[in-house]
């Protein structure tokens, strides 16, 4: 019976062309279902991730963290070079203090003996101590043995003498008195040796690269009182550049310096037969003094002369005209008079050829760095701008456009929220002048020009889904 029934079934299937059932369609339907499920699941994954830490927007060339410098200008602003001055000195420099720009340089980084220009650091520290409230101009100073034994330029102080800080300061700044200088140094630090440590510390803070102080006066070690000579045999040295930096700190931090540096004569003691005479022949007020009239210079109100056999004649001068102040340093002039005539050449070069000009406005944008990508923000990019204006010393009647720009981002992207004004990088402007060795540089911050608010979770969710499908379709497109 069973065999007969099976034969009948087979005969029926063959007659009606019935195909046998297989598992292949079931497998295909199952795979299709899995693929669809994967698409739905993976479309939700980036959305969920977006709520935690969404992927940052794509980095473009506008937001590269690598420096990008513009091409050097084809045409540079031009002035006559230092060779045109024919300077007869070992080294010289000309600086504008508000920008710190160097306008003229001759061997200005060479470390040389500065002689009594050293006393400017002592002057700076005295003024700083007064500003900090550690002493006053009326503070009484008792002269110690070391000060009384100092030779060279002096006011003949005796051990035990008492004078005010102001009296000793004037004797130092106007008459370059070594004994008065040491008396102040010992009062402030307890000893000249300890004061010298202060001098060298301040030199480091000021960015003076060649400076080393052996004493408070600038005397050669062999000319110091033998009992008080330092164990270290190194002599005091300063470059013209470092000297200019020191003057820059004085005029900027202690703008009342000229109250003392312009004193022409000073009666230190009533019994003194003659007053102290200012050794700075270039003071503008000297135009009315017959002996110094030929050296008087308009606007000059400081700063310090110096002379030793090793240093020859040195002079750090500063003058102001029409709101522009310049600092000049000459070292190694052959005579007392020539240090002033050479200084005149340097200062004339500055006042005749240069002016301060603002060449970039605060809030300006940088080509290639106009925006930066922002993740988690309502907007996916943020505009950038510089935080400060930029000024250079430019040749007179020049627009000051011969500069290059180098911008760099701290990070290629930001994450919201971001406050307006947040620093995101730096921009360095380098100003080139044909005829000037030193390239003027100014660095400002690149900041967020607007606030970047954080986006809500739903917007981040939609953005993540959109990005997922965009990446998916791109991947499919790349298959063909």
C-alpha cells in the first residue's frame, strides 16, 4: 500500500511539473532582514554617539594647525642702511621702546664692557624698590666701608656718612659716583655681592642675552676695593642691544626718570667747592650752556655715560620728539665728545626716517584662517579675528605694507560651547625694510570673533544621521 501511494505521488508531481521544496529562499529572506536591521541599527549608533561625543567637522585648509606664511612682498619699503652713517664706534643700536623695534644695528649683539652704563641697572632697582614701597626717597642710608673705598668717579663719601636715597641717587645718575652707587646697593641688599645677584636676576627677566654684572658700578674688577672683589673673575659685559633693553624698561616702568637725569648741576653738600655737573652733554637744556651748546640735542632727556680704559667711551641716550621716543646706544667711541656726535648720527637717522604707524586693525581676519570647525555647536564653524592692532616703525610716508603673515592654530577644531574672545592660535607679522637688518616682528592672538553655543541633543541626533548616510552613499559611490 505504501509503495503504491508513493508511486502515485511521484507520478502526480512529474505530470504537473511540481518542483521540490528547498531552503535557499528562506536563507535569502533571512539575510535581507539582517541587512535591513543592521542599516537601522547603525544609523542610530552615530546618533547616539553624537549625544556623547560627536565627530568634529571635517578639517579644511582654513583650519590647518601648520604655519602658513604668505609670499614675501615683491617690493619692500626702503631706507638708507647703517653703512650710510659712517659710525666710528665698536657697536651701536637704535630702538623704539613702545614696540621694541630695532631700527638700526651695528654689532649690537657683541658683549662689551659697558663702563658706567652699568649703573642704569642700579638706578632701575632703586626705583623699583621705591615703587614696591621697600624704601622712599627720604630713607636715610649709612655709608659702609666698601662704598667709602671706591675710586674713580666719586663724591668722597666716608664710612659712617648719612645721606638720603635721593641724594645718593642724584650723585649716581648725574655725576656717576661709584661710592654713592655702592652705598645704595649695600643698603638694598646688605652687600654689593648680594646686590649683584639681584642685577643678574633682573637681567634674565628682561631678556638680556649677553649681560653679566660683576659689580654695581661698571668698574673693572682690578679697580674695585681689593677686600670686596668678587671671587668670580668674569668682568661686567653688556651688548648694545641689552643696554637698549635696560633703558626701555626704565622709560616704560619709571617714566619720571627724567626728573633726575635732566638735572644739569647738583650741590651735594654745602661744603663742596663745586657742584656735581651732569656728564650728559647732549641734554636739550645744554643749548644755553656755552661749553655744551654744540652737543645739545632737541628732546634728549637721558640716560647715562660711561668710560673705562677697556670700554672706551659709551653712552646710552634717549630723546622724544612729537610723541616719538627713541633709544640710542653707542659703545667704544674714541673720545668723550665723539660718543655724543656718533649718538647724534644714530638719533637723527631715526627721527628723520621713521614714524610709528598702525598697519593692522584689531579684529582683522587672516586669509586661510577665517573660520575654525566647531563640534557640538549650533553652527559647525566659528569666525576668527586677531585681538589687537599691530604697529610698526615704518619709513616716513610709507603705508607699511611690506610684511608677511604666519598664523598657527592651537588645535584644528573647537568643541562648543566657546566664549567670544577665546584664544585659538597666534598670528606673527614680520615687517621687512630694505636697508634695515633687523626684521620687525609682532605677535598677536587669534581669537573667536563670536560665541559658539552648544547644540541641543535632537539637532546633534539629526546631524549624526545625516552624516552617516552621507558617508554611506559616498562609500557606495566609490565602489563603482
